[in-house]
């Protein structure tokens, strides 16, 4: 027998938010939201699924099999404050959450899942994709990542799991899909952090992503290189890569002379903007001196100093151009000079610290044996033959006589 729905309430009462909406209210609000999305979406497949949504449908359009009206409404509704201490708040449907679940349903169908019955009761469509990807035994996530050209996790901080890496690069508009643009951003951010030896984010505030960590350090790296006389606008004059990022540029400078291949020749024109000690150093020591100045500038910025100007006002530097190494050496003096300027920002020495690495023995290296458990079998052991039970003491003359008798009787 067909079920008919008679709307005895007014339209306002059916569509108004409620702490505990009735099934009719759920159907009405969800249908209106489906029709609204169908009129606005640019996804042809989604539009075809929900364009004819009606309140009288047996199940809401666009959801996998096994999802009823009440379940679908709870998936896409969130409780909001109604400023009434006596009530828990209103359940309000969110079109954004509804749209994500509808798109997740399409993705779930392409993965071969058309029914949510295999997942725990109350699992949303987006939650079903997450549960599917978290299962490391089915290989679904690895397959999705390989389709996007991701075959390892080197673009992410050390210790990142495959699922955590996926959530970092998931397309915000397409649940279950990988955004190649976001992935490239993460790869570039991780590469820039690794240039300074930062392979994990343990020294950053909790929940900081690689992109946020890079965005935190990049302005400071620009201040460091500017303190050396190399502002970002002139990176192309000093580095072989004109598009080098500030963190990689700083890494090149602090690793000199080993990284000299990434730097253009330091001729007189380029040396003029650098600290005077670099120009005064012998030609073969200029790279090493520039690295010392770069390390000092890095330490100054990490301590909270943003420029060398405050140090120029100190009595000991009167009439002298202050270099980063001069300023850092002065800042570390104990006791500190009375006119030492105060840092202008909070210390960030912690986040500049490289990640400690534990040496890993290669399989190609020899493995020294300190002790062995090998015991030769009885047939390989050296034993008396025949076993002597008595010992006879003989003289040398008796030995010679025995030998003459033994060997004289043999031919050849």
C-alpha cells in the first residue's frame, strides 16, 4: 500500500529549525536543499541524480542504498545554539555538508560501494570513504594515490601515515579525490623545510601543517638574507636558480662552501653588498666566511632581532658598520653590555632547530661479529685418532728406530 503524506502544518512550521524535527520536517527541508543544489551545481552527474527529488520519494535522492530520510538528515545537519538553556539547540541542515556527502556518494560508487550496510550504523557517506581509505589491507588508498602519481610519502613530514597524507591533500570540493595542486604545494613546502634539516614538525605548535610551517619560516628567511645584503628581489643576481625560495636560499648560504655550485661567482659587484668581512677574506675562504655570517644572521632572527640597526647605536659600534657576526657575538656576551638592544619579537629558536636524525646502518655495510653460536658437528671436530688411554714416554733413539723400520719396509 502506498504511503501518502498529508501536510497539516503550515509551510513555516515545516521549514523552521527545530531541536527534534519530525520526519515530515526532515523530508521537506532535505528535499528543498536537494532541489537547491540541483539548480546550482555544475556537476552533470550529480545534477542528474537529484534533479527530480521529491518529498514522496521512498529514499532521499543521491544517497547510497540503505540510507533513509532520517539517516540522511542527521548526516548533513548540525546542532546550533538557540540561546535557550532549557533546549539542546536546533538541528539545522547544511547545504555544504549535504553537497559533500552527495559527491562522496558518487565517489563511493566508483569504488564499488553502493550500500552503506557494511559500515557501522550512523556512518556518513564521507565517513564511509575515510573508513575505506583507513583500511590498509584493501589497497584502495594506495591505488588512488598511485593514480595521482604519488608512489611514496617523501613529500610529507617523516612519520606521516598514508591516510594522514591523503587528508592533507584531499580536494576540498571533491571528497575522496586527491588535489594535485595541494599536493604540489605540500611537496614544495616539505622540500623547503628539508633544506634546513627540518623533517618533522615536532618543534612547531600542535596541528601545524607543512605549508603553515613553511609560511611561518619564509618571512624570517627573507629577513635573514636581507640582513646579509641579499634581499629576495635580488636572488637572481646571486643564485643560479632565479626562482629559488627563501628557505632554500638560506640553506645554500649556511652550507657554503659545499653548496657553492648553487651560487653565482662572487665577483666584486656582488661582494659589495655583502658584509665587509666576506670581501676582506681570502678568495678561497669567502664562501666559508659568508656561511659564518649567514649562520649568525639566522641565530639573530631566531633570538628575536629583526635588523642590525639597534646594534649600530651601541657605544662599541660607533662609526662602524655592524655585521651579523658582530651583532650575534655581542648578543651572546656574558654579562651582557648595558646598552645591548632588546629583541623586538619573541624567540623562535625552537622552530629553526633541525630534526635530529638517528644513524641507520645500511645493508651494504659490514656487520661485525662479536660472538657466534656456531658449534661444529661431531664429524668435523678434531679428536685423537685412535683415542689414547695410556701415555708412553719414549726416547729419541726409539723414535728413530721406529721410523727406520716403518719407512724402510716401504717401496717407492
